[in-house]
């Protein structure tokens, strides 16, 4: 009996999984393998919320495989060592996996290929499945990647996406494939109270419901903070329980302005992944330096703590930061506002904020988190690097009645409309009735400091 290994990474699904289908086509039996990478955990990337969501995803993947006669094989340790060990134990000739994007993923692939080849085995790397269009498939004539979104989107839209593959009907796993016990969400401490459930079945149910009820209005309402009308599919895209190719095809079939706007957002994900694939250093270094001399974490410690705790005195900022702590997720408009407040109003290094987001975000990945932070900080691909989002005007625009603020900042439960975004304007006993801090600093002062720092005073 011939055996191959299907190594799952960021593609924890059975539907539309090219590496899995290729492994099934190449051998009589397949080892569906996931390795809990100790290097990632020791480096601090295994945040509790993502660990809990991952446990859901692995349980769902195992359940789906068992329905097809198979099972998930789990190992823990160094990926190269564990994959080679499983291949040797089962006599697998080939290992199939999806290409990675980050520098770490690319190095992992190189090490694994060398180790397998030294053992007389083969690594088969398939196009990245975390994006709709593989990084590097669309490039300008003069560079290895697009640095501006709009021309990338035009070219990306012209690409012919591969056909969506169905889930396999049968998966035969060799008996010699030994597995560890699968983790459970209850094994993880420090999980956000409102963290959503993970797994392919959950993701597909959410996608199906949102196509019916949310997609058509996405263009008009995706920035509506209290309405919360975004898809909330980002955690499933991050862990690969949903296929971006399937989402693009599904939205395109329905058509309309909402579908077009949603597909554009999926393209933004691909855009960031192709930037990181070409410039892996952008995970920690400025993509386009503005020669900033950021305030040190020590000198800005009080402001950073207030930002993290949602006690800045700017209600929409505090509401978004509290949503992050409670759900392990934040509305995209909130991400823009909170990042702009830290990097530009407080003038704190974007890496400080990006690191904190990665501690909590269930959908936190290097490409989208770091490059979105860089975009807002003006060190990334934004063509207007000095733009600053005003939290008061933005709050009035996207939360006009203050519903989002009142949901997450209960201290302001009695305030409606403009008062919910400027409670410091209340006077006397009315102001004293609200146990809420005054503004951490005047917005005008923050703006003046930022302009001076960027040489625009």
C-alpha cells in the first residue's frame, strides 16, 4: 500500500484543499497530519485565543475525517522532526503541503524539503491556500510585487481562479499513524470570554448565513460600528477553515455592490500576503521608513496602558479596545481608529500596538496584522502616510447615536449622540455622574507633535 502525508498548516478544512486532494490522488492511504509547532509557541505567537480557536478547528477537522473513515494525526514538536518521523513510521514517500508566506514558513519549508530528500522522500508544495491568488502570481513589470493596492486589484481581478474542489468522500489512514490526544478549548487559560467558536462546520454555517443576510448590504454597512454587519469570517480565513477561493466564487455568483465590496476586501488580504512574501522583513521593519523617532515604551507607559485597558477618555477608542479584550476580535473600523490613535496621536511605535493585537486577536496573522498596522502608521503602503483618523469625528460618523460606545463602555450608558463621543463637554453634576476619565491628551496636541515629528510643522 502506497502512503502519502497531507501536512495541514493554515488550511484546516476538507473542502477545497488542494494539498489534501493531491495526497489522496497520489497514494492508497494518507496521513492527515497537523504538528503543534513548539517553535511558534515558544516565540510567543500561540496566544490563548488562537490556541482555543485552533483546538476547535482541529476537533472539527478530526470529526470531518472520521465521517469519511479517517482521522487526524496530531504531533507536537519541531515540524521537520515530526513530519520526517511520521513519514518513516508509515512508509510515506511524499509529503504534500501548502506554500507559506512569512519568512518563518518559507524557512520551515526549506528545512523540511532538505530533511525529506536526505531520507529519500519528496516534499510537494502547492500554491498557498490562505489566499485566493497565490503570492507572486500577479506582479508588475518592474518589481516582484505590487506596492500599491489599486493596480494590484485591477490585475488580481483579471486572474482566473482555480475551480473549487469538493471535500473527499473517503480518507484511508494507515494504522501505523500514531496520534497524540487532540487539545480542547478547555485546556487553554486566558481565553477572551466572548471568543467565537472555530472549526470548518462553524465557518461554513456562518458563511452560508451571511451570504443570505449580510452580503447584499455590505458596501453600505461594513463600516457601521453598532450594526456589526461585517462577515466576521476573518478567523476562519486565518485558520483556513474557509477557502478564500470559494468565498470569491460564491460572492461573485451572487453579484451586486455588496458582493463587489466584499471581494475587494478579500483582495486586500491577498495584497498584504504578496507584500510580505516578497518582503518578509516587513513583519518587523518599516516597509517605507519615515525616519520616525517614536516615543519609547518607557516614556509612554501610562498612555500605552490606558490604550490597552480602554481608558483613554475617547469613547470610540475605548469601546473598540474593550471589544478586543472581550471577544478576541475587533471591528475593522475600530482597528483603524485604535491603531491611528496609538501610532499617530500618541506617537508610539506601531510594533507596540501590533504586538498587543497579536496577543489577543483570534485572526491575528503576520501579514494582515503587521501590514495593516504599517498602513495606518504611515510606514507601509498607504499613499498618504501622514493621514490621521480623528476619533471624535469618526465616532460621530460611524456610531452616530453612540450605540457601539454604550455597548462596550457601560460607564457612558446614559449618553446618546454627540455626547457619547465627547463626554468631557458635560458640565457640573452631569459630568460628575459619569465615572469615566477625561481625554488622555488633546487631539490638537497629539496632531502637532506628530506633524513636528514627521517634519511637517
